[in-house]
């Protein structure tokens, strides 16, 4: 995910939020996803949050709340497990707990910590990748310092929550490409940040449908694995 927004955003942009227009009278558009009002309790994923960047608990809780609402609008439920970080001296990012197919890792880090992974472009707010230990993609990363640098129209905890949802979305959408607008757009324009400020940066209906199907498939895979394990244990 790339961001072209910088801290030089003019005050006029902030005033435009409430009016719904850009300076000069140009209309802006928001993501078209509408709430379906349906969240299937069984369609749940659990995010194990490793806060290596030591983001303060209050803004992190607000970011998780923002991401929760985004997934609810897509018909999914997300649960957060904040994993205690014992020391910042060691950042080997080793898996500290086994995952089921409906669990993911979300690692909040400083951009300087993971440059060796090849995601060191300044405009990158985060990335997602598959773990070599599991079939399902399960590792999402967000750079807290770059999120903070991108704040302007939207508060940084809102951008953080949106970035978290974006990268988790990649885990569930697989090879599905970035969208032309909304949460899954590759390069966020100022329109996306306006949407973020108003809590309207969302998945498209098609993206929501694909993610629900993926979570259902992971649940079925998990149930099958558990049945096979129980049979072999007898």
C-alpha cells in the first residue's frame, strides 16, 4: 500500500471535509460499500497483534475499533489478541504461538526494522505475505511511523486502523488486485484520507463477498483438520 499524502496538506482541505467538495468546487467520491447489516457470528478471524513499535494502548484500541467496524460492514467479525512484547531488543518476528486457519498475525513495527524484507519504499504503509509454515497467508505488517507521517486530514489512529484493515484484507483476498477506489486502493489519494476521516473508507461489495468466502473456506479447512486429528488420535 502506498501513500502520497504528506504533512503539507492545506487547511482548506480540512474545511472541505464538512462541505463534501474539493477546493474549486470539484466533487469527491467515497467508497461505494454500504452496510449489509449482517455479521455471521461463525465468520470470525482472530488477529494476534504484535505491537513491536510500542504504539500506546489508547490509540491502538481506537485503531482496532476502526478496523472492527470496517470488517463488520463487510459481514465479518474480527477478534483482537494483543500479545505482550517482552523486549524490543529482539525483533526476529518468530511465531510465538501456533495458528489455526482462521488466525492471522498483525505486526506493528517501525519501518527501519524490516527493510531487509524488501518493503523499504518510503510511501509503503504496510504489506502482507504468506508464511512458509502455513498454507493460508497469515502475516500482515503495518509501519506505525509511516502511518503517523501520513496523518493530516484524518487522525493517525484512523489511518492506522484503515492500514490494518487493508493489509488483513490482502490476506483474505489473495491474488485479488487492488481496487480503483476505497480501502483497497494501492495508492491512497487525498479522497481516501477524507473517507478515512469520516469512517467511510471501506471494502467494496465484491471484496466483502470474496473475503466471506475465504473465511468460510478456512473454517471448513480447520474443521476438516480437527476431524482428521481426532480420528488419528483414536
